[in-house]
């Protein structure tokens, strides 16, 4: 799709990216790429109307620096005449058109997510997937000013191993040819002014889930359920939060609830269509948490929580948790080996976290929404 604007004898145009091949003409300006493109064109026309033709160089510099990789970072062209104040004779990468002035510090944020599918059926289904990213916000002076950082494993007995690595265009692998298993990884980059994702990856570790679970639920109007959770001994017993949620699909609201628990506190939702068991910040000393409950449901013709598969015994319990100052892959950054090519050593801040993503335990008495042999085959490839 093209946008053309004619004003004051100038014709300007741009080509925004629109995913919808047949957008409604009445709602064109509601599409972000079209509205941004229109704003850029109007800014160009306003600049041309007030500037001299000799200032076209300023306009060219501004458009080159304010739209790295074709994405506008600024649509206000009032600063275009002053662009040469920031434009040095050094090579300035598209991701860092201006220089930073102020207190120097580099903030690294390692975020890992773990996805799990478990079922305590005879086949013993357990799929585990760990993936993460490293974000960087570098407030350092000098353009360009390269940052060198070392990635290492927090476990000396387990070398750092990252798979399916995707790096930002400003990052290069320094000193080694690839990010393979067991290699010492040293990265070098010229950071942009904003926070950016330096690295995305998957990890073959851990082999075992951080929380192993068993979920059993049976019955129609009166239901009995059992949930057993076991924290892996290698996982730190400290959580920002840890909870288990059971949504009762295709059922009426809960009429009554009786439960017995050795740790934490279960509670029905306000609409009485789900049960949340708050584990808290720690598991018990034996690292096992057990919940048994008996629920009675009211019959209701219209169910607010409907799911075509989750009917009767086909259901799951979902675990939501987050941990700070830890990673499952062991990926970490050595602050002593963070250096910049120019100037004094900046303050280095490193933040690490683990968070669950679709961490589900399926009912032992129900069916699974996928063939068991596919999951087992999938495990052999990625685990």
C-alpha cells in the first residue's frame, strides 16, 4: 500500500507495511503503520514549506538517522536543522544515531521462560522447553563505543550450552566462530541508546522439570481432585510467586468446597469457576506440596468458561511462578569481564529471572489434546 500527499507543489510518498491485504478504507488511519507514515509525510511537507532548498541536506541526514531499518523513531522534523550538531565524522551505526551524555552504566537483563507439558499416565508424558533472552540498556558515552561481555555458566560442572541462538545486528561473536556447546562465549556490540534484545536462545538444560506434578480429578456434579507438586532439588527454593490454577471448563459454579492442604492456601475465584492454590515464596522442607479437595458444582445451562476439548475429565492444572536471581540454563554474565573500548569502566547491573509459560499438568484420568508418541518424539529432539 502506498501513501501520496501533494502540498505546496511537493509530492511526497511512502510505502507502509500493512499485513491486512484488504483493509477497510474507513479505518485506514487506525492502522499504526499508515498513521505513522502519514505523520512522517506531513512533517516532511511542513519542513519543506518553511525551509530553504539549501536545507535539503539536513532533511536527508534527518531521515537517514531517524529511520533506522525503515522504522521511524521520530516523526517531528522540527529538529532536522540541528541534526548536524550530533552528526560526527565517525561512522555512526543506524541503531545509534546520537551520542549519550551522562552517568555511565550498563544494565543486563537475562529472562528465561520454561514451558512444560506433564501427565502421570502410564506413558509418563513430560515435555520441557527452556528459552530466554538477554536485554541490554547501555548508557555509555562515545559513538561508536564497543562493549565486550562474557557469557558463562553458573554451574562449573555444566558448560554453558545455548541452541537456536539469534543475535541483534549490532552484536558480533568475538574470538570464537560459533555459539556451540561448551565454548566460552564472548560478545562484542555497539549498543543503541534504547533497551534492546541482544540475544535470544533455547537451552537443552535442565533435563528435568523444575516442578514435577501429578493431577487427578474425577466426577461429574461432585468432584474429587488431588494435586501433588515436587520441587526439583537442583532448583532454588525461593519464588517471587508460585501458584496453581485449575479452571473448571464447561461446568457450573462451585456450590461447595472442602479441602486439605499441607502447604499454602487454596481459594475459589469470585465467579466460583476456578480454584487458585497459592504456594507462596517457598515449598515445604521436604519440597513436596499436596492438595486434596472435594467440590460440588451447580448445574448451569450456559457455561462462562467453555472449551471444546476440556470436557469432564479432560482438564489441566496450570502452574504460574517466577524466580529472581536465577536461570535454569545456568546462563550468566561476569561483571568483571564487561568492558568498553573507550572511557572509564561503567557501573554494571545484572538481573536474572525465570518465569513459567504454559506450564500445565494434565488430568491423569482424562485424554490429552495431542498424541503421546509425538510428545515423546519431540522430547528426544529438544531435551
